[in-house]
């Protein structure tokens, strides 16, 4: 019998496995993939705080500018804290760390179902050799946006946005974010430098056409896809828990979920090691660690969905505060940026009004 069976050997699954195995827990990771980290569905663009958690040796690119492009105008933001990491190597490294602490791993193994019997969780899996039933104290779903553990536990699913990514042979020096609700009404499209190549991606309705258009004049090396979960759901039920994308813990403004995946695993392992009700402790610890920001980010996403199309209103607020945005901007904590813009904008109201008038004229021409 295991202390914990972890479904999914991605970043959050490997992280919770390492945390528990290092404390003497008997842990098994199971994953349907035949090779850890392959295929990759993540761009790997992260803030420096993630790099500090996983190691600078994983960094493959370091863009220092991001161009924000809208139908009416564009502007640049600067940051010394943007990094692109090798996501496949990250997954492999985290899995190796878990195994070094004594966690077992079973690849090409599918999670089918679970049931509760005599205060134990019986987990039905299949793989080489057919079906196998395993016993455990805790079942942890780290199996991504389409989490089977979440679905079988009847926990509400977050909103799921399909994504498309093309890797192209051209080199980009900066990140590019395309905010155009006429082309990607549910999210946005992007370009991210990748060690001599560029990832072109988009999420939601219109993704494939948008990415194909952006990549039309460049050599396509690889085509990938993924799913971004938007809107946190519950963290578990009983002794069944969810981490990372399985719990919808991606940032709703950017789609990034790596920092949340790692922090949710740290929060769960702390809760398991704390006296009292584990699920209640997990909810409390997660909310104090990073859950509060995820909740704010989801609320901010709702505002963006409602007002982003009014480019002539919000672009002036941003461009009037570029220097401050560059200093306080944070990939993982976007709510800080919103609060800064709202606080600083009254000090530059004359400049903002002039830009609103200018962009209103452009918007009139754009909408014809």
C-alpha cells in the first residue's frame, strides 16, 4: 500500500511526489506518457521567481522587452525578470528529483478509476501487463486540464481554452503579445523566443487561423497544441486532492500556470504534514501562498473580457505609466500592475485625455 499515488508526472505531480518522498512517504507517480515531458504544451515563459525554484541551468532564452500590439496602437514594456526555460528538461529534472528521494514512477500507465474501501483508496490502472488495482492513503490528481481524477470526483471543471502553437525557424528578440478581439475573441496570441527559434501561439476561438497567419512567411518546424484552464475549481474531496492545472490554477490573464503548479504542490505537502483536516489546511495554506492572487487574476480576466476592446480607453492609461509599469510589472502578480495603473493615472490625467482623443480618431477609422 502506498501513502500517495500521484496521477501525472508533470511539474506539479513531480513536485508533490518529491516533497512527500523526502519526508519518508511511499509515493507512486503514474503517467500515460512514454517519455517524461514529451510532448510539451507550455511556452516556458516565466518570472525569475520560478527560475529560482527550479534552477538557472534550465534557462534557454532571456528576452528583455515585450511588445503589446493592438489594432490601434502598440507599445513596449521592459523587464529584467523574464526568462524562457526548457520545459521538457524541467519535467525530466523534477521527476528525477522525486525518484532520488525514493518515489516510484510508472510510465505508459493509465489511471481509470478509484473507489473508497475501508478507509483506503483503491486505484484502478492499466499498463503493461493489463489492469492493476493499487491501494493508497491519498490520491493526488496532477493530471492536467482534462483531469480524470477531478472528473471522477465530480469536482466542477474550469473553463477550458484550446491552444495552438507553431515553432518557427526565425529568431525573435522580444516577446510579442497580440491583443485583437476581432481575431482571438477569448484570449490573445503571442510570439516567444526559444533559443534561436520562436514559438507562435494563440488560445481560444480563432487560434489556428491566427497562428497560421502569423507564421505564414516563416519555416514551421513543429506544430503543437494544449489546453489552458481558466477559473480555479475546488482543491479536492476527502483524501483526494488536485494540484496545478487539474484544479484550474493557471493565471486567467496570461494562461501561465507553472508557478501556481509548484506552489500548489508545496501547499498540499505542507497540509499533509500539518495536524488537522488536510483538505481544510490545503485550502487555507494555498490561499495564503498564492491562491488569493489566482482569485484576483480571475476577476481581472472578467474585466479584461468586458473592456479590452475599448483600446482607446486603456492604452492611454498604460502608455502614460510605462516607466512605473516596467518597475512594478510582475508576470505572476498582475493584480499589482492594475492597482498601480489605477493609482498613478490621476497624476497624468492631461496626458491620458490627449491620447484618448487621438486613439478615438484612430478607432473611428479602424471600425469603418
